[in-house]
C-alpha cells in the first residue's frame, strides 16, 4: 500500500517497539524522580507552588510533581 501522494512509495511503518521503549523510559524517569522527592521529604508537595498535592491526585498519578492548579494550562489561578 502506498502513500496518498505517491502510491508507489511505501508508507512508513511506526516503530512500535521504539515507541514502547520510549514510554517505558519516561515512566522509569518519573518513578525515579518521585522516589527522589520521597527521600528529600518533598513528595506530595507541588514543585511549582509548594502547596500540598491532593491525595486523590496522587492516588491517580503517584509520580506527579505538580498540583492540579499548576498543571492547568496557564498555571495556578
């Protein structure tokens, strides 16, 4: 099957293994960063404003480093 612009040219095949590896590496970096925040006594506090991150947010995304307000586009209100 060719591309829309050139039917004789093969379409690029997404490298799913590379994508999966990038996602794994990102997850590992986020976990390592969360563990470092735990060791530093900073886990659960927003890296931007310093306020406590809601427990529900941490339950849903334990590696988050910012509160819901700071995660919104435009930052805290």
